[in-house]
């Protein structure tokens, strides 16, 4: 596990599984630090994700209504 501050905070807040962490991070994609934490989760090959969380993530990341 990365020592990323946001990921550590999620664990402290009882978000234990990779799916739980992704779902929480998706709520704050306008913040670069949350997007980076999401990237770290997906890059860690030890993490396993449900197909629903992967689908939700892809939809959130390609949302064309996203405003910068």
C-alpha cells in the first residue's frame, strides 16, 4: 500500500476494501489529489475491484459534463 496521505486517511475512516476506497474517491474527482490517489489504487496489482466499481469509475472518468 502506498503511503499516500488520502489513502491512509480513508483507512483511518474505516474504508478498508479497495472498492470502498474507490467509491469514496469518486466523490471528489475535481481534486487532483483524489484523482492521484485513485490512480495509485488502480496501479496496485494486489488490489481487486468489483466489476460494478470498475464500471462506475470509467463512467465518472469519462463524464463529458465535468467542468474544470
